[in-house]
C-alpha cells in the first residue's frame, strides 16, 4: 500500500513541474525579446551614455591661441618617447638648405643653393624651438603688411632694400609697403600695368610663378585679384626672404633655378614673372627659359622687368656696356621665338610675352624638341635644353592640353587631364565623387574644429593632396593651401593646377623647402600608410612639427592601427591629441587624429622656456 501511494504522488507532481518549467522558459524568452527590442531600461541607459560620448563633439582640445599660456602637460596615455628641444641656434633650421652644407657644393649653375639634405645619421631628432616672444601672426589682410619682429628677427633687408621699399622696421613690427626693386611705387601700380595686357581681372589668369620673389609683394597683392602666386627664392645673403613671405601669409618656398628641374608639373602656370630676379636667362643655351616654358601653360604669359629691359636708360647704373645688354636682349628675343612665345608689350622697364596656344601657328626657326621622357617627372631630375613639346591638337583654334574655364568655374569643372584620360584610374565620374567626399570630410572637420575656414588658419598644407578636393572645398580669400603630391604617390599635381590651385612635388622622407613655423594647419590623408616601410614615422612627424606654428593644428586621416602608432609618437612631441571616429561611425576602420601643437619657446642651451 505504501509503495503504491508514493508512486501515485510522483505521477501527480510531474505534469505540474513540467508546466512550471514551460512558464519560466516563456517568461525569460519574452523578457529577452523585450530588451533586445530597444525598449528595455538597460538600452535606454546605454543610449544616454552613447549620446554623452559623441565622438564628433569635444571641448577638451583648445584650438584658440594663448601666446603666454604655456603650461605643458604630457598626456598620461599612451606613454611615449619624449623628444627634447633642439638648441636655440636651430630656430630657423631648414634641413635641406642649410648654409654650412651648401658651401660644400659647386657654385656653378647655383648647385650649392639647391636641395642638399642631411644623411640619416645627421638628422636632428629634437623639436625646433620658436624664438622668445613668438606670437601668432596678424590675421589677413593686416598680416600682408605687418609682421611681428619676434617671429622673424632679421633686419638686414630693411637696410639693403631701404630705397626699394621692400620692408621697414617700426617699433616691434616690420611693415611691408608693397614695393619691390622694379616697382618702388608699389605692387598695385605694377600689376595695374600688367593688367593692360594680361587678362587678370576676368578669371583667365589664376596661377602665377614668381622666380626670385624677394618678400613676395607681387604675390601678396595679386591675392586681392583672385590670383594665386607660387613664389620662390634661395636661402642666401638676403636673409629670410621666404620666411617673410610666409609670415605675411603668402605662398612661397625656398628654391632656385639651378641645375635641377622645378618641382612643378608641365603646363602649370597661367603667368610667370622675373622682376630683377638676376637669373641669367641666356646662359646654358637658354636652359632656364626653357624650364619656364615647360611649366607655362599654352596661352600663358611671361613678364620680364629688369635687365636687360630698358637697357638704354640703365646701362650705366648696371655698370654694363650697351653692346653687352643689346646682345642679351636680342638673345632673349631669339629664345622666346624658338619657344613659340609672341612679344605683346614693352614699355619702360617691362616686357611681356605670350606663349602660343598650340604649335599650329608657331614658326620656329630652330628648336631642339624633347623626343622622349615625361615632362612631369622632375624630382631631382636635371634640367634639359630641349623644349617640351605642345600636346597635339586637331585644329589651329584648339588649346594644347585642353582649354580651361575661367576661375572660379574651373575649381570644380572636370580638368582636361582627367577628361582626356591622362590620369590613370581617374574618370570624370570618379572625380565628381571625390569632390562630394571631400565636402563631406571638410564639413566633419569643421564640427571638430570650428576655426577651420576662418582667418585663424591662413597658411594651410595638404601633405597628400590627391586631386585637390580638400583645398577646393576650403577655397576662400581667408586662406590658401599648399597641395603637396608625394613623389611616391599617383601624379595628380597637374590636375590640381588645372583646378586653379597651387602645389608642389615632395618626398616626405626629407625636409620640406620652407622655414620653421610657416603653416597654421596641416592636413594629411593616408600619408602614413603611403610611407609605411619607406621611412620612419618619427621623421615625418618631427618635420611636421618643424613647419607647424605654435598652437597650430593637425588633422590626420588614416587606418586606426596606423594612427595609434602615430599618436604614441606624437605624445612625446608636446602635441595635445584626440582620436575621433570616422564621420560614418565607429565601425569604419579609418579614423581621424586631431592635434594641437603646444605653445613653447626656446632658450639658451637645450632647455626650453615658457616665458
């Protein structure tokens, strides 16, 4: 009886147990589904936390200038090698154009003034200091006319060029009256005369080249006429010419017409000038004039003001004979004819030639036309005396290489090099998509740093410019962009010039041809991935630090693993950094690293000062 009763009890509880288990399973299933639906309390908390940590808005990275607020706080994470300050004697250090190294090279054809970079074991691995009292430059347009003495403490030009109205020293600033050797009455009056021949006003002329620029007053005053001039001058006894130009907010690089081709593509400039630049145009079979022809666009203009023009008036002042000067001008006329240049104007000290739009109407008496070679392959390539041929045309009315729209329409129009299929892998459609992408990127940057697009950042550099989309979106009278096309990247610099922008070829394993502290904002897209296993990340970052102003900003876009490595090194360089998500969200492996260079100045020895 007992055993039968127990057996009956077990049978009674089994269905109940099963029912309870089923109910519990259903309950937890429904609970889990409810939470996954997004209506659970846990998800609402997570949502609030996510909103509080929006990667596109942050307030702990200051882009404003502080000058004397120089407290240095090294980031605790990630730990990094700390780079010391270089000795104060390196304040104006230009690694590839240093005087001491230059004097070891031949004087012939200005070879000693060209780029001569230090070998690996002589590179500086320290931070270039600013001089005591360094200040953020005056905003444009005031900056065109005034420069803080503390930023460029060199007075020699105020004495050497006093009569020519280049620069004056007043109180604690330099004043630039806008004069030049051949335009002592001012650059505006000089440009007005050029404009009677050259269509500067209507947007036909946008890019210009100034060979031997001095303090770049020509380029400075062209900017108000919507013309961008690339100016260059050697680092020579006329101390700090290019440094003055960049401090004024005018595009310039250290450079010279010597034995190596200029670092610009063929058919780049709408206009070029020599204003008493002292370049021996008739030497070496006219090699320098041939090089100007290579970079001058079909239909472009060349201006020569100074010797030998107006030699009848100045031959005694120049201490040269009439016969010598007459022969020099005759030789220039012959060279211009062989290059298919037509003389349009000569009055007083100025002569202007125009390059033919194609070779159909060109009546060359004799010319050594280059048979082979890439006219855009210029990095450390020797100049040649052969003439770069015009691109072929089908009729006498066609512009060789393609006709450009007037600026600003040409900024976003499809460039001829792309329309003609001359850039591998780039079509009109992909070009337009690239423009859309950069509008999106720059809008995101402005949310991260509200000073982008304002007068705070006058001199801007894009270290890996691609098709120039970043610069095109930023285009404004408030700033200009130096578009750098790395020598190991796809050659797109010709496209950039066809858009009405300026730029230069460069190898970032070497120092850039500029003085320290000459750029307010530096942008680099995919640069460190491009140079992976080519040269050290540390060397590129130290060069960026050299050319970036105190309290200047950096925007780096690259793969997250690459940027983590970069950020670790930058942590020891007195940069405040912050990693940001891609504008499309955190799941995109490409990230954005933003940095601000801290304000600090040098002192004697290897220490630094916060005064």
